[in-house]
C-alpha cells in the first residue's frame, strides 16, 4: 500500500430517492482512475459516511473496490462513536477488500475524549484489525482534537501506519511529525501524516507530510499531484504559485461550502454525483457564481 502522494476522499452519489446511485458511482470512478492520484478514500466526511447505515456503507465499499485498480491505495472510513462498532465496521471493510482503514475520532461525549480514551480506543481497533489503521482528526466536524501527545503514543502500535490531519494548524502538524519520527515511537514500522486541507497543502508538505487526502483532488487531481511533485523536486517557487492559484477553490470546497460545494463543483466539470443527503442541502444558486469563478481559475492550471 502506497502511503505517499495525493488521494481523493470521494463523495457518495445519491439518486433522486436518496439511495446510493450505483451508475453515477461507477461513472465517477471511471473518470477518477484515469488521473495520477495515488489512491482513494471512500466513506470519509466528504463521502457523508455519518449519514449512511451499515448496509449502505458496505455497498459503497463493494462498488468502490470493483472500480479501484489493484495497486492504487484503497482506504475506507470506518470510524464510529463506539469502539465495538468501529471494530465491526473495520472488519467488514477489510473483508470487502480495503487496503487500510481511516478511523475518525469519536466525538459525541466531547468532554470525556481525553488522551487516555483515544489511546485505548485506537489501540483496541488496531489490535482487532487485519488491515493497517490510519487515524483521522477533523476537529471542525467532531468537535474534539486528537492531540500530538496521544498520536505519539498510538503511533507506536505496529498496525497504526498513519494519520489524516484535516486542520490547518501547521504547528500541530509539525509537532505530530516530530513526535512520530522519533525512532522510539513509529520509526520501526513507519508512520505517515497526510494533510487534509487543500488550502494549506503546500506549507504542510514543507512541514514534512507524506501527502494529502484532499477534497479538491476529486475536482483537479492533476494540479494537486503536480503540486506534490514540485515540492518533492525542490521547485518551491512554482509550488507556491500553484498553491495560490488553487487556493480560492480549495477554500470553497473546504470550510465554506463543504460536501455541497464539492458535489456542485464536480457537476460543473461534467461529473454528476448528485446532491447531498438530508439534512445536508444542495449548494444554493447564489453561491454558484463564486464557485464557477474559482473553478475556472483552478482549471487553467489543472492541465
């Protein structure tokens, strides 16, 4: 499993009845797999995983597994609020062909989500999983923060191979990298940190992340991969320029418009993945003009 480069956390298409649209799912993947992306994540936050039941989740995994070529990294989001439910989801994902699982932090009981709780939770999941585990920290959604001190402890587990950090806090990113690169921690088996924000992808790469799991990579995958390659080649002036050019679109697909913005942007590029599942709502028409402008600017550098 390749844990470097750029992966796309793909959206889940729904039809007019609100069911998973298998035709749109297959058509979208037929397009995505032609890109230079390292791999794909299904059932992440952009996949509206929290709005799917277990049967639907399993169907989405099976459809994606059929579409993703072997040799491209295939990760599945399996985070649940309880440890037992997370373990069950992880085992099902492994049985359906996941290369690894991406496990978001539980966050319903926010005040009780201490470092010790997170260490116990992830240790239990990693112990039970037959595939590698990646941590997933998305404070804006869960309301909790997986602290670097906890990450450093969890990273010592031989079956914990990495993490997606969706916040743009570069100090925290740098601290996680520093603590997990310590040979006393993850040095024996490796631990890779992935940026989850397209808006800060370039500075995150400079801080040492192994790559990105980026919503914007669904829309302009070539540009995202090129930014990664430019940094690896030491061409920082070009990389900074590219980051600035994609920044407006990255912001709109991130904290501003989220899933609705991602699905609207894909439709504008000819990749219809439907609209979000309620209670999420489609992007309002009043927001389309800004999205079209940002998309037009980003597409100029996407080739």
